[in-house]
C-alpha cells in the first residue's frame, strides 16, 4: 500500500455445524497484521508475513493506476500472464527456453502491440497473430 494504515483480519467458519452450507462466520475476527504505507502482506503462508517494499517496487506495482505495466527482469512466462489481463488475445509461448527469457520495460496497458514489438526488438523471438485471436511467440529463425 502506498499511504495510510490498515489492519488485516482473518475470519474463520463456525466449526459447530457439520453442514458447510449452514456454517457461519465466527463472531469475532482475529487481527492478523497491521500494515503501514510501504509494506506488503503475504497470504502465501499462515504467518501472514509483512515485508517492506521499496519506492521502485511500489511504483511498479501501482503503475496500473497510470495505465502502465512494468517488468523488471521477470521471466517472459510471468510477463505474458500479466499482459493477458489487458487483451482478449490468447498468448502462446511455443518454446520453454523462450518462456525463461527475462523481460524488462514499461508498457502501456492499452497498447499490447507495443509489448509484442518490444519483445521482437529485444529478444530472439518472432510474433505471429492468427485470425482466431491467438498470438504465438516463437524462437526467431
């Protein structure tokens, strides 16, 4: 988060009912963590770790507010997963080696073609579009 303070709470289902359809949330929520500006909470594990994030990380993660997306060395497979959120096209990387290539740059979310053009310029790949809305990313011959 980039400003303010929040408390994150966890609620549990009431265990008394054997029928999951009629279980209710426990009356009291348990505070898990309090976060301040410049911190991130991870729900990947039960300890709900709070870690600081740098101004650069904050800028990258909030770039969507400005209609942008920033990659800083992520594997192409992760970049594709993020870019797919901004297009109706289905993107297919045809070679596992290409999927591991690292991607960096700032791209406009409303111009996915700019992303594809940059890939062809910076990486040893070629882009193929089909009439069916598929985009293939192939190794450059």
